[in-house]
């Protein structure tokens, strides 16, 4: 392709809200064989919400929610935000319908007055958080987090967890003072266009793969819903780039679509990194393409544009 053709393609991309950082990236996209999709915030809307909270101890639901929200208040994870929001609504809207507060509170307003004092807060990537409340250790996160801390999950809770994971929900487990006390189920719906885009990619001869830090059962349920057969779950943040490098070993050109801080090493490792425009700045910086409309359809737009631009000279 001539420099003019590349300039024209870059302009066409920009009109679709597809920002292309350079002619090399534009050229590589035509040969993409695999596209790796991050799950949370990329295939899903990234708007997690709590669907159920179940206490498996003598603690009252309200106290349980306050405890968990207090532990999660300093976390930036979408799961944490969903939990804090849910607890806040439980206390100020659902129970007392006469509550004077308005929905549009500042973050500080939302967090003041009802949360417990937390010390020793620590976020563990791909696992969850832990902290001290009333001098007792609180753990909030996935099975691996509880297992690593030698917390026993009761059978009754285990079957509850499996049930919600089979329905594509993520179960967040809670332990207090060394004892498992409950589960919070979080759902994050798929983006509307996701399945159509996956089908489209397959028709173009591109193999889609989903990669996530979430557990296997939930990951597989989401993948099935969206039409992806190839899933890599329970991948630690650093592992996403590793998945890409192993696919590149036979010379395959690999694209990666992601939105999170966790995704940036993978976006760099990929031959073609595509960041969701609404994603974090770090992801946007790491990518070769930025999809400003936040629509997965533009993954297809990007590959199409490259194919059309470069086929003319073959
Ligand atoms: P993803 O690839 O889905 O964005 P992450 O690597 O961010 O996943 O997290 C993997 C899993 O670790 C989550 O599905 C959740 O179970 C758990 N987790 C991570 N951070 C938190 C948190 N702040 N609170 C509870 N659970 C968390
Ligand atoms: Mg994500």
C-alpha cells in the first residue's frame, strides 16, 4: 500500500472511531489469526452488580454486607464497587423507603458514616482483598484466596457457588476471623453486540479466545453464551501476555482486545493490541488501536480495513 492509501485508511478508521497508531499496526491486522478477548469490561459491560448475598453463619445480612463493603471500600475492582453499592442501597434505600438520601451522592458521602474502620488493607491481584476489622482478619475474594488461607468452604456453600457459576455469575467468598461466613453473587452482562462479533470473526477465519482471571465455571458459562469455544480461565494478570506469546510461537499473528490495567502487558505482547476507548489510560497507551465507540464491532472494522487497504497491492 502507498503512503496515501495508509493515510486514507487511517482517516476511514478515525471516522469509525477506530484510532490507529501507525502504518505497521494497520498492516499487521490483515493477518490476524487469533483474537484474545479479555472477559470483564471487554466482552461484558463491566457493570457488575450484586444479584444475591447469602450468609452462611449467624451474622445478620445487614451486618454481613457492612463488613464486606468496608473491606472492599478501598478497592478499585468492579466487583468491589458492585458490593459497596449493593450494601449502600440495602442500608439506605431498600430497608428504609423513607430514607432522605438521594441517589446522586458523592463517593465520599456514600462511604461516610456507615462503614467500619479498616486497617492493614491489601489487594491481591486475581484473588481479592484482605484487611483487619475489629482486629479480625477479613478475606473477600475467590476460592483460591480462601484456599490459600486454609479456610474451609462448607459443602452447602460449595453447591450454592456451583449453581451460580453455572449461570455465568461470579461468586465472591467471605471469611471472617478464619471462618467462612458467606457468598455474594455478582453478574456482569455481555455487551449486546458480543455474540454477533464473535460469529463474524469466525466467518472471517479468525479464531476467538477468551482469557480471564475469573474461575473456570463462570468463564465457561460466559464463553458459551457468547459463542467462544476456546477459554483460558484463572489466568493471573501476568499470564495474559504469556498466553499470547505461546500462540505466537508458530508465527501466528495474534490480536488482543482489552480494557484493564491487567491487560496492558498482553496488549503490548500482542501483534495487534486493541484497547476499548472506555478502558483505563494504561491500556489505551499500550495498544496499537483504540476503539473509541467501545463497540466490539470495531474489531471487525479494524481487520476489514487492513485487509482492504493491503489487498490492493498483492
Ligand atoms: P478479570 O480478568 O475477570 O478482570 P481479575 O484478574 O481482575 O479478573 O480478578 C479475578 C478474580 O479475582 C475475580 O473474578 C474475583 O473473583 C477475584 N477478585 C479480584 N479482585 C477482587 C476484589 N476486589 N474483591 C473480590 N474479588 C476479587
Ligand atoms: Mg477487563
